[in-house]
C-alpha cells in the first residue's frame, strides 16, 4: 500500500521521522468452523488483505483516529479518560476498546497518539476485519508504550475486547492467527491449548480462491451469540453424563449414545456439527500431509453441508455460490468464517481459475441478482511494522 504516510500528512498536517507504519492481516479459515469456542482444532491462515496503520505518538493525553474507509466519520477525537464505547465512534470503538482494556489492566499509558487506518478487507465479509483492526491497535500499543507483551497475549486481549467491549462472543481463532500467522502457511490451531503449528497449506496445481457473496451479514453478531449459547446448553446436558470440558473432546459415537438425553433436536445437531467438524479437521490435516487434494476437497464439501444443515449458518447466497463453484470447476468449496453471508472458499485447479471466476460470477448473478467478488490471496505473517 503506497502513500499512506502522505495521507497521514494530509489529514493531520504533520509527519515526523517518528511516524510509523504497520500492517495487520485478515484471515481465511480453511476448515474447522464454529469450533474455536468448543475446544476444537481449526485451520486458518493470515492473508495479504488487511488493515494498514500510520501512527504518531502525542505528548498530551489526546487521541485522534481517522479511517480512509469511513471518511464520512471525519477525525474522531477522544482522550485517555474517555475511552468508553460510543455508538457514534463506529469503527474507532475497536481501537478505543484495546487502549481502554490495557489501562484497565494497569499498563502505563500516559500519552495519546494520532492514527490513520486503511483497510483492504471488505467489511462484514467474514474475513475478520474487526480482529485485524484490534490486533493492529494492540501491536501499536505494545510498541509505542513498550509493554513487551507476547503475540499470544495480544490475541487474548483482543478477543477479550471483542467479547466484552463490543459484545461479540467470538472464539480465539481470528485474533490468534492474525497475531501469529506465517508466510505461505496456514496454522493448525488447537483452541483448547492455544498451541499452533504452521504448515504449508497448498496443493500443487491448485489455488485457494476466496469468493465474496457480497451479501452482508446483517444479523451475524446476534445469531453468532445464539449459536454459542446453544453449544453451551449442549455441553451442560452432556456434562451430566460424561466428564468433558469441551464439545470437541467427544467422538461421534459418544455423542450419538447421548442423543436420548436431548429434548431439542436442534441443540443435538449443533453439538453434532462441532464433533464431526473436529473429526473433519483432523482428517484434513492428514490429507494435507499426504498431498491428497481431493480428500481435502471432499472434507470442505462435508463441512459446508454440516454448517448448512446442522449448524444453520449458511443461507441462500452462500449455498448458491458454493454449489456454483463445485459445478464450475472447484474440487471443493465451503463457507468461511461465521457465515450468514460474507465469503466462501474454493479449491480450484490453477489452470481454470480465470474461467472459474467468470462462470461462477455469471451463474451466481443469474440466481441471486448479486455480483460476486473473487480474491486470489497469499498467506502472510502476523501483524508487524510495515515499510510504506
Ligand atoms: C467468527 C469468529 C471466530 C470463529 C468463526 C467461525 O469469525 O470471530 O472466533 O468462531 O466465526 O468459525
């Protein structure tokens, strides 16, 4: 991203040798969906679409925030003593939430900063634009106030802010992969222990294509929190009969044996998704190690079906784009992220990618009236400084 320092200069009318630039990636999840809050194994990667930040420390207690994506909000101003959530501060609440939480945890923050951000992630598309902004802010604070916090700590802090300040009860996947992503690799992430292993996540001759339905995920937060509550309920039923901490500790057989104890089939189905998705992620790890693209692709399709039928987080637009992708050359495809709109991914033979964009784009448009977008991304390192 070029010229962001110039933009900073234009907005704030100064630039110094101390003005720093940073990049925080977005994320795509290959498989292991909606199990990062059930102690499951997930398989995300940090991507080269993300959030850029240009920042300069101030000597007083004021903060100024400006986003090139929300120019209508103008410069948002506040100070160290006024960091509570305010609806009118829109995107800047993520930034305020991080600073506020650091202060609550007694880290020494005695002066403010001026920040300009620019995001290349489409908002509300399931590619984690909010976690990207949280980690950007956490990283900036870590460097500016010399806090010496680990990447894992910054991820947990950001998740805490998303859960308690923003009210979205997400798991740890997005924040942890944005903190710890690895170039050309995806992270196998055990969300019960937070252990991550970077693995090459590509198949010779195939490409990962991200497909944006451009159907915004309007009800995502409330529906997402509802799914979490349903999983908690399922776990509380199971705990009466079996000693477990997380749904993903159960095998499919264990769960089926407990089915008579569920009065509500819907709650059983939520748990069934979690347990089988865990098994699929484990199998996908083996498929990756054994270089079996079709095995991996079949797991993607099975994951989508379970998210559609058992977990009910897909919907007409996502189902349409996924089925269209499979019809027009992808060997596998599925929703990625929270669902209810946003993006899906497809594994496509490299030689067919251009044709694939056109065929799926036309088909999807004919069926939904919406224009899809396609992104060919690369997998990158976690949040860090960046030379503009
Ligand atoms: C959102 C959340 C993640 C994860 C996914 C679904 O992206 O932020 O924690 O639960 O949905 O897998």
